[in-house]
């Protein structure tokens, strides 16, 4: 008889997005002619950079000839992409990495979810709240989370609230944690940490022998100088941090699938006997066993975003979304809302009006102005009273949405 991993049974259904979909479907049934604007999902709408498209076409053609055919590639990724990543994303910031410290993958969701494979089940885990749900759910699956409490928190997870009251800067945990997930620029709040604030976390990890799992999926959206692009800009971070990056939001690769994870050789964790093991070695072993590499075509497409034309095309796409973010921030502020994020990230996090819950605001926005967003409480208990809108929409839709909101509140 096969037994299931009962930890999976503890997971609530994907309540957030299925509940959103259910509510939108119900609304459409009663309002069949309503013109709904969707600013809820985290998917991009701009097409791939032309440089990537051309590179992928060339790669497809290579696969059609026996002398340029590529079969299984290295599980860690092709050197041509790894070298390009180091040369462009790290070396200019004074960070030196060896190629064996960079692991190309099919995206940051898989890697942030799978990294727990190489970490013991007894580790204590800290997360900022609200949070990208993958960090928590993957720990529930591994049995690290304890039980779901009535307040929406897991009993063995340490929640670090990020709200307007603390300017979305999480306090260091009151009780020691072994693993800390940090995501900056942040999904869902769109906020960031300065170098000085991130240093506090690196120092905490160094002093407490903790591991930081740093998700920098939105790094390309940073506009302010004091915001670090990589955790390795902070002294000592190479001893305590693993960094996750993604081409999804940088270059429209949400459907193509490519990202990478940096596991410096210096990052170690303990064995039960008190020895220390390099996590690089374990992650390499894990990937070689369970992952067979990102496709050659995809990696050529990713490499091309670092070409001069590719960089220019990526800049244009990001500028497009960030102009949406600016229009949304200004439009919402003019309509009287308190808004956060949207300066170094494509997410706008707005405070719902006094006494209005995240879900009540969702209903109001849908029924009054036919706009779909995401209730903040869906990202964690500290998201209650907030609401997420994304800047990934088409310009026209973004402008129309702001016009409707202005009239609604006017
Ligand atoms: N990390 C964060 C914080 C995200 O918001 C997302 C996607 O929404 C991901 C990772 C997933 O990225 P990828 O498409 O590379 O799997």
C-alpha cells in the first residue's frame, strides 16, 4: 500500500486565485456585457524581446542539423549563458562568482520551491508577511510548517509583518530562525529594502548561523540607487545567502521558462553531527538527479537579452510597465488612495479605505468599476486591509482603469 505525503493534505485549496476566478465568473453571469479590466494577475503582456526571438529561431534551426544538434545539455546550464550572466549581472557590481556557483533553471518558482530538498526538516523558517505563497506552501509540503491556525498562520512559521506602520521593513525575528525568505523588490507589496536595511539581515544571518533565501525575481525593476540589485552587494552575504533570479518579468519569459539560482561555494549548513556541508555541492547533486536542464533554445533566448539590442529591448519593456506603475500610483493617489510600491517594482499595494476588508474592496472594485485586482489578505494575514494591482497590463487598459477609478471616487 502506498502512503501519501500527508503534509499535502494540510494545504488549503488554492483559495486566493480560485476564489477570485469564482467571483469574476459570478459577476459575468449577472453582468454579461460588462467590460472587465484585469489588473490582478502577475503575468506579463508585452511580447518577447526581438533579440531573444531571433536567437531562439537560430537555435531551432541548429537543432535540425546533425552537426549543430543539441541533446541533453548540462543540468546546471550551458557555459555560454552562465558566463554571460556573471559578466552582466554580477561582475559590474563588484561581485565575483565562478561558473559552478550559477545554476540555470526553468524559473524561480521551481527553484524557490525545490530548494527545501537540500535543507533539513527540523529547520525553523521565517517569512515576511504578506508573502509569495510558494515559500510557505513548499515548507508545508516538506512538513516544516506545523498546523494552520485560525488566524491564517502556520504554527511553526515565524511571520515578520510588513505593513505601512513599519514602512514595510520587517523587524528581525524575536525568536531565532534557521531559514529566512526575503523577496526584494517584493511581491506583493512592491516595496524594497535599502542596502543598509538588507545589511541588517545579512548580519543577523552571520551572527545566528541562519540561511537567507533571497528572491530577486523583480531585480530588473529597481530604479533607486540605494536599493541593492543582489544580496551579494552586502559584505558577508556569500557565506549566508542563496539568490534566485528569473527572466520571466525581466524579459517576458513567463511562458518560455528560464531563471537561475546562485549558490556560492561559501554557503554551508550543518549536519546533525555538527559538520558543515557546502550547499552548492548538495544543490548540484539535487539538480543533476531531478532536473535535466533548461532547453538549449530557451538558454539561447535568455543569452540574447544581454546583447546590446536585447538590453535595449528589455529596457523598453520595463519602462513600459513602469510607466503603467507611475500612472497607477498617481491616478490612485489623486483618487484619494494611499499607495505603496510601484517605484522599484511592477506592483501597486494600496490601502483599502477605513473599515473595508481586502475582499470587500475586491467586490466593490469589481461591481462598481469592473476592475479585477487581488485581495492583499490572500498573501498572508498582514495583507488584510490591502489590495494588489499589477502594472503588467496593456497601457490602454491601465489608463481606462484609472479613468474609471477617478470617476468612481470623484
Ligand atoms: N518569485 C516571485 C516573488 C514571483 O512573484 C514569481 C512570479 O510571480 C516567481 C518567483 C516565479 O518566477 P518564475 O516565472 O521564474 O518561476
